[in-house]
C-alpha cells in the first residue's frame, strides 16, 4: 500500500548522508511512516525523537519562547534533525558529517507537503 | 501567516501611512525576519511618532535583535506619549534588569504592577528584588563562593542570553532562565527537561551513535542549546533567534568551561540542586 508520505520520505532519504527519515506521532512516539536503511532501529528512533521534541516544546512553552520550529541532536556518530506539524514529527537521521544546513532546508520544505 | 504578510505588505505599499505596519512588523518579528521588521517599524514610527504601539513594536524587535539600548530608547519614547503604558514599564524593567540596574528595574516593574500589568510582573519583581539582594550579599562577602544563580552572569553579554545548569532530576544547580519578560522560569524549564540527558545517553548507546554532544532547538523567538555537563548535569543556554548558531555554540563552550571550574572549586554535585517549585 502506498503511503501519502512516501514521496516526502523518499525526497529526504535521497539527501547525501541521510540514513533514515521517519514521520512519528509526537503524542505516543509511534512510527506513522518511515524509510530506514537496513540496521537502523526505526521504532527506537521514533520514540526518542518524539520524546525529545515534546520535552523541548514543553520547556519552550514554560519559558514563553513560542513554538519549536526545528530541533537537532548531535552525537559522535550521527545526528538527528526534526521538525513538527500538528502531532506529526518529521525526523531525519544523518551521518555526523552530513550538511545540517541543507537537511534543515529540506525538512522545512518537506513539512509544507505534510497535511 | 505568509498570506497575511503578503496582504499587509501590499496594503502598506498602497498606503505608506497605514497603521498596518504594526501587524506586519510584528508578524515579521515572529518569523525571525528582524532586519526587515525593524525597518518597517522604524518607518512606521517616523510617520506616527505619537503612536505608542509603534514605539512598543520597535522595542520588541530591538530586544529580539539583541539591541538592549535601542529597546530602552523605544520604550522611553512610549512613556513620553503614553505615561501609563504598562508594557513599556515592564519592558524598561527588563532592560534595566539585564543592565544590572536593579533599583531602576524594580521601580519600573513596580510602576507596571500599579498600572495593571499581569501577574508575571509580580514574579519578575520578586526576581529583581532577590537578584538585587544577591548582589549586595556578594559585594559584602567576596570571599564566599560565587552565587549559583550568577554562575554565568559575566558570560552573558547580550539581552536575551540566559544559561542554566540542571541536575539529573531537573533541579536547578546554577544560573537562571529568564523569559522574554525577565521572569526566572528556571524551575518550570527544569521540570520539563527532567531526565532528558539520561534518556538521550541511553538511546544513543542502543542506536550505536556514540556519546551525545548537544541538542539545539529553534523557537519563534529564541535558539536554545543543551549539552551534557559533569556529574550527569545538563547545561542549557538560550539566546535570541537572531543569534548565529556558531556564536551560540561558542557561548555554550564558555559556559561548559565555567561549569567544570565551578564544580571543581565548589565541590558541587547533583545533591545541591533545589526542587522545582522552591526558590533559592
């Protein structure tokens, strides 16, 4: 079955250095749709991304900083970038050396396509 | 919002004397287009020098740009045309607080409270009074170790910059977290970030991504960065949205060094945090 999110995820996964792209429900951390390379743990990534995004959003609200528009987690061997629309969090997992500026632009563009 | 910005821009182009500059400037500010927002507000104020809301808008944009002095001038202009403007008093309280003019900050905030400003002003007033008292204590007893609330004070040079150190349970170890109104919301922020460091650490290990180095998120008005600190603490640094990410990372690095020094010299650990809901 073709998912309505497939073109969005395909577009993101084609970016250089991107290992996985997922659409996740922020509320429960479940995967709505995903494109992950063999070996990537989609469910675990989804749960983590949803949890961090929720914490960031709630802390931003507590500090009266407005809505969170972009989130980036950097680790030694990779990075996770995420944006949100309504309850859906669009997540990209990339190599540590990937161009995060480009990924950010593509994520924000992709967000416009999610209804 | 983009449609509205287009509509307001067209309206202002048709009629440069329109007061729609207020909505347009504010919308651009919220979108982070601060330079354009500032120009529009400045032109609006030139055309409507007696409109307090124009000066107020200019002040808010100046704050977002990190220009504390310009914001102060704009709010003073508000009070010249509308002496009872509670928002301007609140704004000047924030500016004075950031400039460490605690007496002036207290005076402005007290005036704002008298003129019907919200409950947040009362909290801000308490913060100013406690900060002022803290400064007095520090002056009287320099030999005493650095007050934890002022841990990063000398590193935070621009308006909107704030830094906070939390322990593993989200309790405040040091620093403050000031919201755009100058209120210390450290405990609320800490409560929502409880356990994030441990959670990310555990997930990174299971995902074979190595140690986590930082989490950065952008909001409508700020950029916030978090990084692991010694003793499983969490360092949080925030700055205005106009702050380049490279500069934020540099500030984060300086704050991290400060944490290491402070923990080493004060023997601080996670046990010294205070619970959300209690004041230091």
